[in-house]
């Protein structure tokens, strides 16, 4: 195989899904936390989520001028896109928690702030974010 051929798509490795206990409040019959199936996002998917979550806000004192800011929906959207199971888009599951979006369902299912932020950190790391994504969000805000 030539050096050039090594770059062909057929030689690219695919990261397998993994499992993570997102919350201790949902357990099996033995009291063990349920394992959520997580997939790694692609760069294209992460970019699309970031683009969707950017909002224009008016610059104070400068009519007609706007700056972009990352919406607070970015991290929940990133996590929701990574969760394979449970299906956070399932209407019946959303109805059982009284919500109407995957992001709101995530926040209802993983209520503990510590568990929630640990879960976010796990998903970010699994998808290949080396730096803390919150630092990137702050950078984007400035």
C-alpha cells in the first residue's frame, strides 16, 4: 500500500460506541445505575451543533450592530446528539417527564448538577475534545 493509499477512507478507523452511567437516580432491578449508550460525534456534527447554537445579540449603544454568542443550549445539544440509548427524541419518554425536547429531557433525567457536568465532560472527552469546551465557549463569546 502506498503512502497516499493509506489516507483513503477505507483505512479510517471508526470509534465504537461506549456506555456510561449518566445518573444514579435511574437503576436496574439490582440497584445499579443504568448504562447510557454514547457515540462519538464527528467534526461535521459538532460544527453543525455549534452553528445552530450561535445567536446574534445587539451590541449595547450601537444600534444595528450585533455580536455572536454561544447559546446555553450548546452543551445539552452536544450531549443529546451523542446519546444513542435512551432515545432522547422519543415522544413517549419526553411525555413521561413532561418535556418536549431532547435537551429538556436530558436535564430532567440527569437532575444532579454534579452528575450532569460529569456526563458532559465524559461526552466531550469521548468525542475527542482535548480542551475544556467551556473555555472554547468563553473564547467564542469574546
